[in-house]
């Protein structure tokens, strides 16, 4: 007796494994998140994100050139806003000469073909650390969507190719699309964080930007009234479909690894590109286990990234982008 099929023939050596490989990572799969701070000559490591840095605009120039030379052609910008510029309505977000607007111009200046995407949400600008305007213990939906639309126009004016609303207010994609069209930014795209879960994996990111929700009477310390419940699956499809109907060009699932079932379902359901955000907590978990010698950093990193792509991601936002591309050779 012998097995009718010997699947191991297709695993015998490197050459045959390469030949039959179903999923291949390339540099153009990646979107690189970057954290920007005010100042000069700053490149400070984020405590809970080893080997990842907040940088000032002069170092952003260098970083962007390096990314481009590695074949990485898309960045996602986040800014750390000084406390004295934070308020409840995110007024600083609309400052034409604000840090985000200058960061966009900086990238476009040194590398005009680099695709620039910008985070659109109030949290880095909010004195409460929320993605929207707070009133009477509530996160106001429609008022926030209005500010997000103005913020998006401001980013487009500075030269952003795509805006990436990460706030989870209802109806904001429609508001943003209309505002961009009204102002003539017909080619500015929207990558919507469509299925964004209220996740504890965002902890290190909130440290990076000093943007965690603060303890204030009657205001929730979490984002569960706007970000999704980890238990829900159909809701993710509904959220995503709604964003597409409102004009999203790219949709996103976030976080990555714990939500790859959602990625596959959405990929099967929709016909626009699907992005996945492998978030800060996922990065921190691997870094800390690797530091202890408990996991092999590079092997686990590549396994995770290939899993994200295999699940259906067309675009992977990842803090590992540079490391992964260097390994690809
Ligand atoms: C802001 C925003 C967050 C992330 C991306 N945009 C944090 C949050 O919603 O609290 C998280 C990214 C990460 O953890 O890497 N709206």
C-alpha cells in the first residue's frame, strides 16, 4: 500500500517550493506608518515599540529617501501634537501650517512620487484623547464628521494623495468625499478604516503619540461607543459596505492577526482593495518575545506578514515594512 497522492513532492526542495508558492510578498504591498514630532534632529525611540521612532521633519526627509530606495512607495503619516495645541474640537488639525500639513509637504518635496496617506481623526489633537468632539459625556458624531471633512481638505491642499479616516464616526466618508469634490480635489482618495475594532492592541501607538483617552468625569476612557466590538463579524461587513457606498476607494480591517477571518470575509464580499493594519501591539508582542529569545524575530515576522496577505490583504500597513523588505533582498 502507498499513498495515492504524495503532497510532499511539492515540498521537496527550495526550487519546487518557490515554484508552487501561492502568496508572495513584495515591497509594493506595504504602507509604512510614520510618527512625526516638532523640532530638529529628533529621532526618539518609542518605549513600547523598540526600533521604531518618532522623528522631526529633517529626519523625515532622510527616512523617506531611504524607504523609496528600498522600494517602499507609500507612507501613512501620524503627528504627535504638543499638549498646548490640543483642545476638544481639534482646531490645530485645520492649521494650514500645522505639523501634518508641513510633513505632507516635506515628503512630497523630497520624494514627489511617494504616495502620501494621512491619518484623519481628532485623537492626536484632542485634549480628551478621543477621535471626536466630546460633549456631555458623548462623542458627537455629526459635528465630528464636519471637522474631519475640513481636516481632509486641509491635507489635500498640502498635497496628500489619500486621506485615511480612522475615527469610526458614522457617515464621515460621505462628508469627506463631498468636501473634497466641492473643493476640486477629485483625485484625492479615501482609504477608510472601515472595520476598526475597539482593540487593546493600540496601546503602544497611544504611547507614541501621547493620545490615550484621559480620565475625565462622565467621559468614557475607552473608544467602545465608536470602534467595533471584537465579537462582531456581520457588523464588519455592514460597516465596510457602507463606507464603499459613501465613496471609500480602499477599505481597511484593523487590527491584523486576530481579525484575519474578517479580512477574508470582507475580501470575498467587496471588490475594492482591502488594506490590513498590523498594529502597534502586534509589533510590540513580537519585539518583546524576540528580545527575550523566545521567538525568532525574522521568521515570525515573515510568517505573520504572509498570513495577512494570504487572508486577502492587498495593502499591509506595518511597522515591520522596512525590516521585511530588507529580508526580501
Ligand atoms: C487614531 C488611530 C489609532 C491607530 C491608528 N489611528 C489609535 C486609536 O484608534 O486609538 C492605532 C494604530 C496602532 O495601534 O498601530 N484614530
